[in-house]
C-alpha cells in the first residue's frame, strides 16, 4: 500500500499455498469478509498476525503467497489488494518461507556467526602483512569483502542472516577504541597542532553537517515502485546530516606514517577523535528536531552536552587517579589486578554516561586521557607497559572485528531493493565530498587571516590529503543511523531508505576510497618530512605569548595537579621537564 498519510486503515491478510503460475490476486469478497480486520496507523509500520486461508496449514520449510487488503468506507468490492500484480510480473504474491525451527538452533547459528567473526579477524591480520608491502587495499576493505562473502554463505546454508547489533557495537567495540585513543594519546603532537585539530574537528564538522543538510534538500527521490517522486522530510535530512558528518580515519592513517608525516598524522588522527565526539553530539542535539536549529542554538546544545559529559569524565578520571595514588597495594608486583581495576573504572564511566544520555564517548575519552596522565603512575612500571599494550591490542581487535562484522551483517539489508537507491547513495557521497572541500577552503582562509596572512604549517598538498581523509565514512555512521531508527521490522519506508543509504555509503568508502587514497598520495608526490614544518607562526610577540601560556600551564600541572593526583615518587623534576619543554614548543605551532 502507499505509505504515508494520516488516519487509521483497516487491513486483512491471508496466506495461500505457493503457486509459481499465479497471475492474479485471490478474489471472492465473501472470503475476505470472513477474515479479521486489524486497525493500522497509516504513519507507522503495522504488525499483523496472518492466519492460514481456508484449510491451509503452515508447514515448516514450505513457501506461501501472502496478500493483504485495505478496506475502505464503501461496501466491497471497493477495496485495494496488495500486491495487485498489475505490472505483469512473473509471479503474483508476496513469497514467504515458513522457517523450520529444528533446522538450526539459535545457539548453533550464534556459534557460526562467532566463528565467522574470528576467521574474519584472522584474515584481517593476515592481509595486513601483504598491505605493508603492496599498499593497495587496506585490510578494512578486505574485511568488509570477506564479511559479505561469509554472510552470503550463511544465508545460503542456514537460511538466516546476522543483523547489526548496535548494543554490541556501542557497549563492546567502541569503548575499546576510545579508551586506547585517550590512554595512549600522543600529547606532543596533539598540543602542537591544537589549532588545526580543533578547527577541523569542531567547526569543520558543524560546517559539513550544515552543508549536507541543505545539499540534500535539492535531491528528489524517485521510488522504484512507480509512486510519485518525493523529498525527505526535514527531520530525516537532519538525521542523515548528523550521521554522515562522522568520518573514518582508519584507512588514511594506515597510509600516513607518524614517523614520515608527523604533521599529517597528528592532524588527521586528532581531527578523527574530535569528529567522532562532535558528530555523536550533533546526532543527540538534532534528535526529534523538525527544522535545523540556529547556529547559536546548535553550539549552545553542543556546549551543554559537552559540559555534562566533560564533568563526568573529569569526575571519574580524577577519582580514578586519586584511588591509584593512595592505594599502595596497586603499586606492587601484581600486574593483572591494577589493570583490571583501571579498565573497570573507565568502563563504568562509559556505561553511566550512556545511561544518563550524556556523550559516553566524550566522557570516556576524557577519563582515559586523565588515567594515562595521572592514574597509570600509581601502578608498577610493568603494569603501566602492560596497560598501554593491552589498550592497543583491544583497539586493534575491535577495529578488525567491527569491519568484518559490518560486512557480515550488510547481507541482511541487501534484500531491501526497493529502498536501495544508488542514485541517492552517490548523491550523498557527492554532498560529502563537496561539503568537505568547502569546509577545508573556508577554514584554511580563516586560519590564515587569523595568523596575519602568514603561511600555514600545512601546505596545499597537505590540505588535499586532510580533505580526502575527511571524506571517508565508517561503521560509526552506520551504528548511529541504526540507533536513531526503530528495529528493522518496525521501520517505515523512509527509515529503511536512510539505513540502506548509509550502508551503501560506508560500503563504497571501504572498498573504493581505500584504493583511491594511496593513488592520490602518489599523484601529489608527498615527500616525507620527519622534522615537521615550523613556518606556521605570526609575529614574535604572539609566539612568545603562547609560550608563556603553555609554560604557565605546565608549571601549574607540575606544582598542583601532579602532586594531587600522582604518587609523590612519580612527581620529579626529570619527569616534568620534558613535558614542559614539549608544551613550550607547542606554543609556536598552535
């Protein structure tokens, strides 16, 4: 039936034995009158219990033809039957299969899915050795391809598909990656290019969000069913814009060595961290909104949500640091117990922020940064090393599994061909690329003006690389859109369209952009610059002022914060001087 509208529809459905030669829907007004009628809200997905028609008995493993009828206010035959078979298709009717519960149990199928994820993880690691030599297709793209193949095999063998579980992604995969990013944060590079990272990660993300929102208003969707063309509503465009403002820097960082390209690596990585935070904050701010909020209101909501999440991250991070400062048994030879306690404190912060509708990612990132700067010094040196390596291991495994899992679950949405519009997918990809280029140009001009017209630390070639890296979209975008819509069996046509659109964009990014990125690096002929570029400065007085600010902050950290949150033995002059020098150097680049 045609979707949309208002009011209540009265619907009846029945199932008949599958007939490959059926060319017309079943007739017989009397038979329809004997069926129960279910009231359905036209604006929502309706669930109907379908009884077998006449003496038909549902048998597991058999196919049936399902037809539904919408009653009107008039006496029959003024009714609409769907499918109406008006397009002279080969078979008439909605073909369904009655599942055989004894074919494979839910427990067994879950085990098969877990086995597939483990094999995909091993394939991810195995291909990474080839990628280090050939530099053609990143292991994330290989994981997605193999995941798609595994999903098709499972569907063929077991008649079932795996659906993307947002809770597994949100509560298991994502925290591992965020904790590692915060705990092992390279503060020297992060603070050195703070102006670029914050400008691109915050202002740039908002600009892309606004650009995609207005760009999508120009596109008209032509349904495959032949219905009238339509545009997405403002609420749906807001949701897609917030979701698609989230970038994926996994593949770009694989091509940018931190030793050969320290500036690019720091900027791309730092922007990716802040972009994830801001895009998730944006999706929370526009949830339920019918129009684009004013920029001032948007930033106000961002600040409000950031403040609450920051407060929780600070509370847990500093509380964990105090615990590790005074708990002397944690500084013993035992390695496992202190590490488990540290991970537990950070994970508690994440869960509590999630339950309270704060930004759990932002709160965990702040907590992890503080744990890495203060709390870890309350453990033995061997425990500190183990924690850093474990965080890196968890992040790597989560990254590998989530891309394979994404490919494995993408098969479940491949059957929704009526909502799989490749023109919509490529239009939004075009919007993302244009919005990214526009944001980079605007921000580059603004930063150069703010620096008295002096050259930036990032050259034009560097900005091209940063622009390309910001065009990629990953699994966070797919998880955000699934989180914002109802379950698959309750989604409307427009909601399914949004899910399949984001799915198609992520697939294209993983498979196509991952191969285009190294090609662009070759065309630009970037030369490694291990020493970095120190030409980004304004006048000497401004550079000196920055050095004074960073030096005073370092002195404040050394004098007050480190004694308050680190064990006394860890607050030494030799420990502090490198950090102070690091921040002083950062002042001339910020």
